C-alpha cells in the first residue's frame, strides 16, 4: 500500500511536449508509471514516444481514464494549468515547476479549496511523489528507492529526500511512499496532510520527516504528531547554522526575526516524541533502530 | 527582494497611497539642494536594508540648509548594524498627531493572507506582538475574495483607531492590499502610518519585500535588484547565477540542492569547523557550473579547504566526475578539495576520478567523514595566505 498514488494511478502530463516534461515523463514511464496522456493546446492528435497528446486535460481524462496530472509547464502558466486539471476531472495534481509567484500559489490553492475540495494539489516546486516499485511521478531517480516498507517519507527538500531514500536503501529499508512537498510558501500538500495519510496507511509503520528552516510547518507537524500519530517518527531539520535574514536557496528557507530556526523545530519535534538526527546519516541510523524495533 | 524606504514609497505611491514628496541624495550637497526644492523642515533619512535606523542616528530633522548639511554629512557613511549608509532620502517633514501600524503578508500556516493593524505604531511591531498581542487586530483574507469593505471596516473597528479616520483607513487599507496583491509583494508594512495634525492618514515609512518569482510580469523589478546590498563574494556569485550566501568561516561548501547545501553547512559546523558559505549548484553538475562555483568559493580569502557534496539523482556519477575533472582543468584552485560523491552511479564516477586524485583533490566515503576531512584540512592551512 501507499498514499496518494499506486500502480493503478493513471497520469496525464501537462507539458509533456516540452524538454523537461518529455524527459521526466518518459523516465517515469520507464519506471512503470502509467503515463497515459500528455496535453498541448495546439498539438492534439500527435504523440510523444507513443503517448497520445490531447488539447486539454478534460479530453485526456475522458479518453484515457487519467486520474492524476503532473505539471511541467513554465511558471506563468501554472495557475491556469492547475485549474484546467481540476476542471478536467483529475483527483490529484502534482506541480513540479519552480518559480511560481506566491500570490499565484495562494490564489490557486484557495480556488481549489473552494471549488474543488476533493482535489489534492502537491507542490509547486516539488520533486513529486514516488511509491517505490509502483509509481513514480516527478523528478526522483526511481532506482535510489527500495520498494516495500515499512517507512513513509515526507520532505520539504528535494536533494535531502533523495539522500533519505538512499540512506534507507543502503540499510536495506524499504519505503511505502516518499512525498516531496516542496519548500514554497503555499504548498498544496503539507506535512500534516502526509502524516495523516501515513497514519491511515496499514503498510507504513514509521515515518521519516525532513524539514528545514523557515516558517512553522515543522512545529505544526510536531503538534499533530503528538496528538494524532501512533507510529514512530524520525526527523532531520536542515539549517541549524543558517544566519538570520539570509535566504538559503528557496523562498521558504529563511530565519527572520528569530522565527523559523532549526533549533525551535528540533525542540518542538523532540517534545512530541520524535527522534531527531543531527545530520541525514544519523537520521538514517535512528530510523534503522526504529525499524529494527518494530 | 527587499526595497529601500524610498523605493517602497514610490511603489506605494503608484497604487495611490499618500506619501510625502521627497528626493534621493547621495551627497551632502545634493541633500541641501533637495531640501531647498522641497521646503523646510525636512527629514534626512538613511536608506539601508535594515530596521532601527532612528535609534542608530540615521533619521534627523533639518530646519535649514546648515542643519541639513550637518546631518547629511554625519549620516552618510554611518554604519547601521553592518549596513553602511550611501544613500539618503530627503522628505518633507510631517506633522504627527498619532502613529499606527498596518501590514499584509502571507500566513503560511493558514495558507491565506494576513492583515495586521494596530493603534500602537511607530515602534517595533514584533515587540508589540510579544508584549501586547491584543493591541494588534488581525484579519485573514481569502485570496479569491480579497479584502471586502465590510470585513475591512470591522477590522478597523477592532484596531480601535481614532474613529475620525475610520473611512480614510478603510480606503487606505484597500489600496495597501491592492499594492500587496497586484504588486506581487511578499510583505508590505507601513510603520508608522500616521494621522497628521490636519487629521489625514499618511504613509510615513515603507517596508516592502517583492517576490522575485513575479518579475516576469513586473519588468520594473530589475531596477530594484540593483540596489540590493551584497558583499563582494555574493555579488560575484550573483553575477554568475549561483545561489550563494556568504558566511564567515574557513571551509568552503559546494552542494547540489538547497537542502543538501544547508545540511552540508551544518555538518561542517558539527565536525568542529566553520563554514565559509552556502552554495547550491542545483540539479546538474556540469563543468561550467562547477568551475564557476569553485572560482567563487576559492576566491574568498578566508577559505582554507573546499567540501564538495554531491548526491547524484537523475544526474549520474560519471557526469558529476566529468564536470569536476573538466572544471579543475580550467581553473586553478588553491584550497584542497574534499569530494563526497554518492547516489546514482557513484562507483563509476569515483573510478573516473581516481587518476586525478592528489593532496588537492581527495575523496571521502561519506558525508560525515568528508566534513571531518575538510575541517582538518582547513585547520592545517590556518594562517596561510
């Protein structure tokens, strides 16, 4: 089992005809993902390596039964693409594109909540989601993940997600689902959404949470863990030594006015019973101990 | 992207908010000339990207040419919490009867906009939030609905402003919200928002952070970027398109991905060393990016060793190895490099690198060991040129 996606997930790629969309779309198909369609307003009727292109997501879902969309279009087109996907009938939308303005993210998220509450958005600016062995949507290198379980991963950082998958695989530990929620200001899916889903998933027996400085998402996750999670959680927080006022790479990662520090996040998680590694390797070791004790 | 006060006021004025007439001055002569045009009294204000200017002596009243010159000379070159003043804003002095605070930003937890309004303005709002949180009236705004006038009126009432300015406040907050949304700002703050002696609401200071991601629909943003203060290293890295943040240690850091770069900085610190920088080279690791990164990091005179931390996902180990070998062929790097290469085809990449290994380029088996090696290498070279 897994969360959000499985081997039956049928995916339409918005932006499949572009260079990144094509590259990752085909890699995802090679991994075993059911890549059933692509869209482009003026290239309907053509195909990308045998994958049919439709004018709109609505036409694609109708013809192929796609239930999920993966978006690779350039940032200015993302709000329109998300609305098209929601109106086109998919239940899950993964936005890989980075550089989407904050106000576009806020408006799009609010619009979905109001008009399409049944649709889940993941991203923007995220690596996607992988259920190892079943389905890989996005830009994660599938082979670094070991299929199976019992660990579910949720992460705000791209490369640290890969690092976590790798650390676990090295130790012979499998992963049910790995969700990269991205580090943008308005993530469509947040830590709590993933923690709740992992709690419900019978095959996930422990959760690895990877956070970073900025905002208070980790503190809120800690509160949720303390109240609602019966499964053990191991965490790592990047940015212990980040100086205040300096943005470390992307929009979310900044310590400002004494808020958003790694120390505060580590403390909150620790108080919620989460074991926190001081570096990614140590977090992997802690998870190995947890798994051994399951 | 943080704006200077005068840029923020220009930004606000474009959305119809009431600001004072003023001019930028880069020298005392220019300040006096500006004051003569504006008319006395004027306020001479340091333009730096940092708060607490008043306390640091960066804001003064000038009632005549001599006073303006004296203050301008004193403020130019002043160091305000690490920011040296090179630019002044000369503005018509305002008659202040009351001081309020107004601001909009995103509440990340609620995933909605947050408006904050207080009758206790003119002081650090974070201090007010800490000592008297009830003095700040808050409103959550659904971005699809916007700030409705009914909700705004209710909000103004909760803030207990002078009832005489209620209508003006509703109108001004609507304009401020438009500036925030239509201007693609991450943050807009007016502190103080004043009531003048004549009972008019007026913008006396401006703090604006624009969203760099929205530059595609605001071509005028490019001009603001030019005044962003960066140290020499950050300037160089910025010009080369690298995600670089200068720190003050001796171990240079290069990693692929922001999270991994942060983790690398942390692990250097954990190993007892001091990181010299944060540098994210992104997904790929080709020779162009790698040589630019190496040059920027090695160009920092404090750097004694360089820790390259690469995790290959889609980018294969061979490509990373090729990038590094080619980069080292192009640029001459003084500091010893410790490389940790893991992930996809790390073994193949390592094989390719083997003939190129030396005292100047060593491989580490993992991240923790790499940090130790980099810290030891830096210590061994302490005090050398």
